[in-house]
């Protein structure tokens, strides 16, 4: 999902382009070395390290992002070119079953888009970059990476003088927004990149015009708040916001302006919108509690718990419930018992916190990660030794039967737990 940053200033700064050229070779070598760091590892073992490999490449990308933030697009492009030349041909060698390596293209493409828009490029240079980006896009499309470089390609092709875009900056807004024809699927990503650049350059009115034209309600109302137009932002947000994410962004901006009642009003409105309610509800609970609105804080905490029942959410409800806690405790535990989540960690932590070991045992049957099962087994040994024996043996036998010799030590640890459970059950001879 594209990310917008609002950093308005009074006057548009002159881009600071570094004159000392950057040698892209070290960046290219570094990325290639990172991608091939797993070559000597067995594929079954290398699988577990793919996320860490991508994180290391992400650290190289951070250097390009720092140049973009400093309005030095040309040197950001040099680093991006090196990263992409190394990454595109070699990322397929990774076992990307979990999608870490493929997902990185979204981040890479977003930085490319802002760098293109930040650099002071000639039409010929823009054309060259557009062609290169098109080649990379063609190379990754066969692997399901459909839009990685399309926003950056459009940025290179359009620049800042694309006629429909120029009209929008002059506040000449039509239903087509900043496009000659129907907006493409990547229009939001390109709009966010342009907004980020406009914000850094302090071009606030142009920012508002583009955000309005492209339907970027969250960025639009947040900018209004930063400009001190609080009531206008609240009115517009209550009427136009469509997602919980947009409501949270506006509420946070209002809180920064010390407009706490307005922030709470917008945030509670956001809980009626589409999107994940858990982050917003958690934020509302903390804000309302700080304002002394205990009832509203409890209502939000309950919404957060129902969306993601974990121990922190459970304890937040307990802290806010006061005299209502005994009944709410019964209700929440009943909800957990009736639910059959594919991610039982939260309910298990709550059951163990409450000393409800039998409930925790039922929650991990057949679907939990071994680490979670281990916690429940340890809690079950004193009073439910037979169950602990069965679960420990199942874990150990699964490892041995699959022939995972590097994991035999872990199998031994499970057998040690089984032995402890046998002893607790008075079955030492077995």
C-alpha cells in the first residue's frame, strides 16, 4: 500500500542535487552478494532465511530513500539502478514460497517513482529511464509481479508537464482527475509519490488540488490539518473518508494539533467504515482513556478484542471495565471457546494467563505451531500428564518420521518433555 508523508514548508526549496557522482558498483555487488549468500545452503534450510535476505536488500534500498528525502533524485536513481540490475535477474533463485522476495518489488517500485519525480531530468533522460524500467517490468511479469515498475514508468513518461496533471495543479479538476483517459490500476501509487514530492517542496495548494482530484481523501484532510484548517478537515473527513486507515491518519493529525475532541469524533466515525478496525479501535481506546472517557474507551477496546483476541487486548478491556469485569470476563472467555481461530496464539495466551489449561489444550489441538504447543504442554504436565505425553510424542515422531536430521535435537527435547510427563503421571517405567 502506498505511503504518504506530509512535510509542508513555507517556500518550495531548490532540489539539492549532489555534484560528486556516486559509483553504483559497490551497491550492485552488495545486493548480488546478499542474494547469493544462501547458495551453499540446502534449499530446505535456505527457505527459512529468505526473509532475512530481503531485509538486507531493504537496508541498501534505504540509502536510496535517504537521497530522495533530501531531494537528491539523481543519486537516488544511481543506487536504484544498481539494486534493480542485481535484484531482477537473481531474486528467482530464492525459495520465495512465503512471498517475501516478490513483495519487495512494491517497495522498490515506490522509491523508483519518487526518485524519477524528484530528479531534474531532461526529456531524453526520462525516456531512457522509462525504457529501462519497461525491460525490468517485462522480466518480472512472468513471475506474477504485474505492476512493480508501472508507476515509475508513468512518472518518467509524464514528468511534471503532462497536460491533465498540469491542469489539476491549477485546480482545474474534472472527473478524470490527473489522467487523459480512464485512470490505470496503479494511479494511486503514482498519486501518492507525487504528493510526497509536493509535500517536501512545500507546494501545499498544489498538493490539495492533486489529492482532491485523485480521490486521496486521507492525504487531503491530513494536509488541511497541518495547514491549521482543522474544522474544514473534520467536516470533509466525516463526509468523505471511506476507510479506517484514512480515519486513523486524520485522527492522528488532529491529535498532534491538540484537537482531541475532534480526533476522537473522527476516529469513532472511522470504526463504522470499511477496513481493519483493530489498529483504529486500539488507538481510540488509548485516546479516550487519556481524555477521561472511560465508557468510550471500553467500547473501543471491546471492538479491538473481537477483531484480534490477544492477551494485550484482553488486559486492556480488564483495565477499563471496572465493576463490569466479572461479566465481561465470562463473555470474552466464552467468545474464545466458541471461536476456532486458525491463529490460536492469542486465545492460548489468554487461557494460560487465566490458568485455564484445559481450554488451552483444546485450542492447540491439530493446528498450532510447535512453539505454542510446547508452552501448553509445559503447563499441562502437572495435572494433565497423559495429554502432555501424547502431544510430546506426536511432535517428536513427526520430526523423526520426516527424516529431518538437523531437527533431531528438537525431537530429543520433546522426548524429554514426555519423560517429565511420564514421571508426573507416576509412569516412570514406561
